[in-house]
C-alpha cells in the first residue's frame, strides 16, 4: 500500500528535470510503464488497467459520446484530485488505451513544459502530435509489457488478431507494439536507419 500511496511521485521521478529528445521520452515512458506494472502488482495479461483508478487522488469516470465532444478521453486536476474521463461508447480496446494514455498526461503535468520544450521545433501542431505519441507509447508499453509480448510471441502466438484479443487491445495497437519490439518489419524509410543515436540518458 505504501508504494501505491506514492505511485505518481515515484513515476514522475523517472523523468529528469531537463529537455528530452523524442527518443529519450519514449525510452523513459517505457520505464514508467514497467514501473507502474510493478507498483500495481500486475503479474498477468490482459493488464488490469482499471487499477489506475485505485491510486490516490485519481478519479475515473466514463461518459457517453454526446458529452465528450468527439474526444476519446481527457484528464484534468479538479477538486483536489486528478479526474480522468473516458468515452464509454468506444470499443473496449480503445477505452483501455485511452485510460492509460490519459494517465501519462497526469504523470507529465509537472514536467511537460521542460521535458518536451523542443518537441516540434517551434511548430505547435507538431509539438502536440509528438507529445501525444509519447503518451500513446506509454499506454502501449503498459498494456503490452515487453516481457509478456515476447513470451506470447516466442510461445507461438504470432497472429496479430489473436494477440490483440489476448492483451485486450486493438489489432492496430498490437501491430505497432510488435513492430517497435522488432517482431515485425517496420517498413521505415532506409535513411532512418543511419541517423545519429539519441544521447545517453543522464539526469
């Protein structure tokens, strides 16, 4: 219980108080996701994403689509706690992904202005898109932990729809995760393989 009482602070401490590259932000998001799995005592898949709501100062609410202004979800500080609202009319896989995604926004609240300062290189739309991509990556890492995906894949479960059902995510999200982990060809342009590596992570 003591660990979960300080979970948000513990997870925020994973991010150093400095500007991050996009690659660093993704690496650190995965570290946060793995730490969250540990803090919540999750040992099997599909990950019980609703356990996020058990953390102190987190309130989870679902609302019908007509109240969501076409949003999948949002998060905000309200009345002394973090309110995370998820569109209840979306399919289960998207609801689960949205909850994890919005929790990453909660974690980033205190560091986003510094950590993501150079995202977008002055282009606000690109900046916001890159921030959302980091939150998506966190959600993917939490719902599809690296070890669990590797275990399923190497045991012979290599059909994307079957894996998606196993982890309760969309087939599209499963494909992205498998590609990131190197189980599928990513079909990136060849020049991206020769770019400089991200600088070493350091506080």
